[in-house]
C-alpha cells in the first residue's frame, strides 16, 4: 500500500507536458520520364510545424523503405522552409496577422526535402512498398 501511495504521489507531481513539434507531413514522388535518369524517382518530404514550437532540422532526412528487396532507406536533402500561415484581413477581422516571426501562435511553417534520382528495381508485392519517416514528437493540434 505504501508503494502504491508513493507511485501515485510521483505521478501526480509530474508537470503537464506538451509536444510542440510536428503538425504532420507527407511523402510524394514522381517518376522521371526523360533525360539520363529516366525511370528513376524523385521523392519529396514535406513537414509542417507549429511556429510556436521548436524548429526542424535543415540537415538531410531519411525516408525508410519497407518490403523492397534491396532498398531500405533513402536520403532527402533540405531544400527550403517557408511560412505558409493563412493570410488574414487584419482590418476587418480584428485579429493580428499570423506569421512565424511576429505572431507565431497558430502560424505554420513548411519544410521541404528532396531526394536525388533513385532507382527502385523490381515489382512491388501485392501489399506494396511502404515509405515512412518519423520523429519523436507531434503536437497536440
């Protein structure tokens, strides 16, 4: 009983935690139809972050490839980050404009990463190939 009371006291004393990192993201790709890399793919990783949270890395990221016999991961290089907060009619709405520099609460920033041309030889199985990226944290929104 004493251990249970101590455990309950420890749990209740932990401050509330909030993750303020990622809002989400997407992985897309295009197949190159001409040039020296015809038949290869360019992968793009877009990540969206809450500007009131921590910034994201400008280092290359890794996309993991699942169920492919030879390709298990690919590197995507940082291309740019941009404020994509919605425009606001400050005069008529009475609300301040959202942006990552001056009013970050509710503002959104997009990070774009892109691969070099990548060859994915073979045919996908019936369940397909899966492409994933992960991070430790995602915000509450």
